[in-house]
C-alpha cells in the first residue's frame, strides 16, 4: 500500500483542510484587519498618501517654527519664503503668551457726510465696523480671513505709519490712508441715507480690559477715542469687485 495513501486514510475526520494556494504564497487572509485587507494597489496608494501628508506636516511645522523663532541663519536666508507661506492664513499672534499680553479692545468706527439730491448735507452717526466683523465671525465655524483680519490689519497699518497727531510718515502712511478709506467705502457703498457720500471719517475706540476680580488690581475701563480727519471720497474709492 502506498504510504501516502495510508497517511491520508488515517487522518482524523476533523483535521483542518490543507492551506490554500494564496496562503502559501504570503497573501493576506480575507479577514485581515485594516489596511492589510486591501488589495496591493490600494495599499500602495494609502502608503503614498500617508507619506505625502507626513512630508506636508513636517514642512508646515518647520515654516511655523522659523516664523516664530528668533532670527537665525535659515530664517534670514529664507525669510521671504517663510513670510509668504505664513501670512495671512497661519499668522501667529504671540502677544497672548508674552509678558504683556493684549489688554485692550480696539474697535474701528466710521461715519459719512452725504449730499442729498436737493443739495442738502447730512452727517451720519458712527457705525461700528468692528462689531460688523464680530457679528460675521461669532457662531461661524469657518469665518473668513477678511472678517478676521482685514479691518484690524488696516488699522494697525495706519497707526504704524502715522504719529500721534495722525500725520503720515511717508509713502506707507499715504497707502494706509487709501487702504482704510477703501475699506470704509466698501462697507458703506456710494450712497447712504438717500444721498451720495462725499466724505468719510474714521475713529478708534479703545477700551481697557478689566483685571480679574482675584487680582486685586483696579483700572480705568473708560473708552478713549482717536479721531481722524475727514477724507474726501468718491465712487473711485470703492473697490472694483464690489
């Protein structure tokens, strides 16, 4: 009798069947968990995608680090590239963690002087432009960078290029005035209260943040205003995409 035939006959009835050809070739079993259950092409695609995400994450972290780190050889050599990548989407405001964090709320207001069809002139009340932006941001899971940054950056641009008497320190000051004026006109439009806008005026309202009760400190939380002069405007001050 053939020895192999005798071996097959003597195998117990409940013995497991021999391995399939796929198992003997190293292919993953059909019930393998996670990525290993995918076909080879899909596993390669997942590995490539994971590699791309890892590289992009590393580049992002490196850019943020170079942006906030003290000046060094790399940040000086590639400063413009880092700045173009960070601003404005990933701008970092480290004043939150600095020894002197932001302790004031600054709002930007504007009003207009309009000329009605009968020749009469009227000055509108002050409009809180910052409150308009806050209203668009609050409760919005994906607020636009325009609402978050445009007006704030424009006011910082103006104060950084003018002295305490609102005198421009050069070309940057002139550009900041034009930028702020165009933002106001984009909010108001060419006409307001039944008349055509001929002049606008801007002011800031600065209110100190009250110290917490447990600090024992006292501070004047009254609002102070910085009022700019009247600026003549016309329809050309409205951005073309408005």
